[in-house]
């Protein structure tokens, strides 16, 4: 625990209690004191504050341990709401959820290129405004706005440094949205947001995990002890720009032979060499029994597997979770991924790394954006 002022310590203790209620509810004050090592008077005082703020609630009495029956505590899921946004590269989607991630309202707007920074921010603001207005909730009930943005993000300033698929740079997302909505705003790379969403809502319970988003682009997020790893300059997780063939096709980043240039949705369609077909078209053909399409998706799985083997040997995560539009062809791609990892893993443990497809579906990144604010609420100092 970091040292700080009395006010910070109060905040830390409040967070510890709030998170304990979230993860162990229903729970009594005595149980909280025992499990957090905080004194009973401290717990009672902070619980009183949290009840007054409405973020926790009391329920019927629990089981007696010899004395009078204790009153149990729960998170009041309807006390506050969070806005989560998945921004780009083809559309902006915004949701409003309660503290458990239950979606109350969703809004979508298409992005059309070429687009300027100002036009992009206009779409972003319009989508969020629609979400707030349609939800019939007051802004004072909202914790804030989490934005999952593709490309390279400066997390501290909330700036999109490079959005390659939109050909945009230096978009001041946090600054503009906080000015517009007067709410706290957190901005994160979309793949890292997805990883946090998996860690928070996916029920994995892993000490270390990697989430890989394979869609229009390819990115990864690494979670260690429920904390996102950003690297020295916020580019950790750019697995899509790992070179797997020096003489391969040109990637959107300008380099040649990137993993993304082989396995993203547009790359799959390009490799099919069938004019006018998208990655989704290839998936439909494979499901209808087209052998050429099936072989193409299996080859894609092998290529993804090579990228994941490199990731496993570098990071050695307990679990890898895959998401994004390409993984909707899980039936054809996942077996090839696992076979490649099994064949190329350095050790038996590496060969048996747990690899699965997200159970959060299309909401994985959106819920990750929501989790950006929930982390601030329940665990603000890390």
C-alpha cells in the first residue's frame, strides 16, 4: 500500500471495503474486518459512509456465529451507472450499464472515411449524448465514461496518438469529452480494454491472462494480478505488428509481414483473392461447406497460432482469451490454433496453455471500457 495523506488512507480503506463487498457479498461488517485486517470501528465508520452514499445496501440478517445475527452488506447495483464506448475503426458503440455491467441502453453510429479528428469527435459525442438521453438517468448518477480506442493511446492524457485504420493522430479524447459532458473520462487501447473486461466480467480468476482481439486489426492486452500492463510507452500488446514474414504483405502500419496483414478480417478476404468478398463472406462460405474457404480459415488459425506461440514464450500467461469478428469462425480457426501451439510450444506446459474464445461476445470490449471506471471506483490506487 502506498504511503500518503490521511485523506488518501481513507480513500484506500474505503476502496478495500467496497471491493471486499463486491467480491464476497453478502458479507457482514465483522467478516470484512476479519478478512481485510481493518479494525471494526474503521469498518463501521466507512460502511456508514458507503450506506449514506447509496453505493452499498443492507439485507436481511445472516447466520449467527454465537451472538446476534449480523446484517449483511451488498453492492447497490443501481446506485451509479457507467458509460462504456468502443470507438472505431468502423463504428462507435456506446452503452450505459449498472455497476454489474448489465446493459441498460446501447447506441451505434457508423464511421465513414476519410474522416478528420473533429468529425470523429463529433460522432463520439453524438453517440454518448444519445446514450445518456435515452437512458433517462441523471449525469450525477454516472461514475464516468470509459473509451476503448483502437491504435496507440496515451493513457495518462487520454489522447489517441495513432489510429492507423482511420489514418488519424493526436485526438484529445479525454480533454474533449470531459469538457463536453463534465464527467471523468478514461481512455484505453481497445485490446487492453477487452483484456480488462475479460478479467472483470469473464469469470477467469487468473493471476495472468492475455486477451487478443482479432477483427479489423489485431491487438492484445495483458492483465497481471487484475492490472493492465502498458509497457514503457503504452504500446505493450501490439501483437498484430509482430513480424512473422519479412517478405509478407504490407500492413496498415506501413511495415511488411505483420501478423495483422495475414489474419485480420480484411487480410483474410485479401488472401482469398476473390474480388468483393469480406472476411464475413469467407466465414459464411466455410459454414456452407466450401472447402477452399474452410482451408483458408484453418490456415488463418495456424498463423494466429504462430503469433500466440511467440506470445506464450515471451509472456507465459496462464490463459489466453480470443475475441473479435474473426473468432466468430471459431469452429474452423480455434482447433488449428491449438494444434499449432501444441506442435511449437517449447515445453509441455507451454503446449498446454489454456486458449479459449470470449464468452462476452461482441460486448467484451464495451464491458472493458466500463471496467476502466469500475477499477477507479473499486481499486483507485492499484
